[in-house]
């Protein structure tokens, strides 16, 4: 048996409020899905940018650490040279003092 509302719909081509609500819900679902995709893409892009920034910062810090280690090695070498020079000077002074004491 055909309902009156189905006949009216078939004859007039008009949509009933229920159909409009269903279509609106489908459009809303589609819009929400699209929004979720865009948000996920933006979150992924932001995470990538943040990772890139952290990589740059990490690389800069590593370069600064390498430079500091190089300076440390250079200072250690200079300190060793100065110590050796002082030891040689002390030895030379002692030798002269010993020689002067014998005269």
C-alpha cells in the first residue's frame, strides 16, 4: 500500500522535512570529515616544522659543543707548553744558582 505522503512526494517532487534533515546531516558529516582531514594535515605540518626547528637547534648546539671542545683542547695544549717552559726555566735557574754557589 502506498502512503499519501509518498504519492504527494512523487507527484510534486517536493522533499519532506525528514529528507531535508537527512541531507543536512550528510552535508554536516561531509564537512566535519573534511575539517578533520584538514586539522590532521595542519597538525602533521606543525609537528614537522617543530621537528625541523628542533633539528636546527640541535645542530647548532652540537656545533657549539664541538667548538668548545676544540678550544678546551687548545687551552690544554697551551697549558702543557707553558708548564714545560716554566719547568725548563726553573731547571735553568737552579743550575745557575748551583754553579754560582760553587764559585
